[in-house]
C-alpha cells in the first residue's frame, strides 16, 4: 500500500535550527552485478536460449561396412522473462510548502536511485545465493548440482564442499579441466574469475597473489598464480548471503545472462485533485542461465 510523505513524516523539517541531516547520503559500492552476468539487451517480452546436442564420437568402420551416422538434437530451453521492478514516493503539497530544508526533499530523489540500484544488485546476487536450490531450476536440478541430466549421463558443476583454500581451488580447477559437453566429449573449459563474499576477500587475495605457496614453509611456487588460473581476477560481492560459499565463472558461452529490457528511468507527476507529487522509478530486466557449465559453486564447509 502506498504511503504519503506528509508534514508529520519529518516534523523537524518544519522548524528552524536544524544544523544537518544524515542517514541517506552514504557512498555506494561500485557496481558488482555486472561481474556476475554477461550483459545483453532485449526488445521482446522474453528471450529463449536452447541447448543443442552435438554428434557422437566416431566408431570403427569395418571393411565394406556402411558408416555409422549420428545426429544432433535439442536439449533444454531457458526462458528469460523480463520483470518490472519499481519504487517511488508521494509528497503532499503541504509538506513541500512547509519543509524549511531543501536538502531533505532533494535527498529523497537520490535515495530513490540508491534504493533501485540496491535492489538490482540484490536480485542479481540472489541468483547465485539460490544456486544450490531449485528456485532457478532449468532442467529440474539446481544451477550448482552433481546431477545435471545429459544424453551421456549425469554431470556436475557442484564443487566438493570446503572452505576457500589453495587446495579447494586446485580441486575446482581439476574439475573444470575435466568438463564434458552433453555428448560426453572433452571441452576446453577454463576458470575465469573467482566470486566471493567480503569475509573471504583477504584470504582470496593471499591465496591467489602470493608468490610462493600460501601459508606453508615450502619453497614452492604458487601454482594458481603462476598458471594464471583466474585471468579476470577476484570479484567481491556484498550481497552474497553465505560468507564461506564461493563461485567460479568459466569461459562457457551463453551461461549466466542479464537481459535489460528497459533501462532504469525516473519520472514525476502531480495529482490535480489531492495536490500531491509522485516520484517513481522503474527497472525492467531478466536474469538466468542457459549453459550450467558457465559457473561452478562451492557451499563452503
């Protein structure tokens, strides 16, 4: 239900003598959702991406026998349905007339933009937060699952549960290097970026940026650093719920995608009958994933 901002909402603004106001002018984090998704635009009500199965591996042809032909096929379909997110506020004529502090009114518009941006970040991060549940299931299993159904059998992008460490990242690298396509053929999947909550920020930097092996007396090189396992670096996200969970994005195409249907925009309108002023913002976009191999997830220990 919509609520009015009236003279009683901030009564101190009706009286002189206030030296200042605080609470709505903090610095924001740099945009982080763009690290989680490939960005695309859309001019339709929804977008769809369809999996295509490749050919089988070749087989031996006996002398004089016919070639064994294989065929391609269609797998699962991911639909990206665009959603409108909106927020706003309504101010009465009396509040605008009697408010003695212009900065109070001006900050409401700034705060609306702050709220919209925060909402966008939260929605995008929640796609990863929910990645171990079926909230965003495409083939009937979570995004990060050990049982993705394929024509060649079940496949996994769920990492063995473990806190972030040099060993757990090496295990993740091995799992990614052994990735297969839907027909069981080996593919050149590579890790690109590591995505962590703030609680893992310093540990992640120690692990990946140490010249020698981290937290050991061994005079051994840091193989994760030497081999350049994460060329796009470490990405912190302040909206991740689980402090010890972490995620890895790979070079798989058409994976986690963000479609912007309509850019975020702001508008205002006055009402003749009740003399109120409305300020509103809308943001229309969709997020989802097609190829699950684009991300690997670890719940943490």
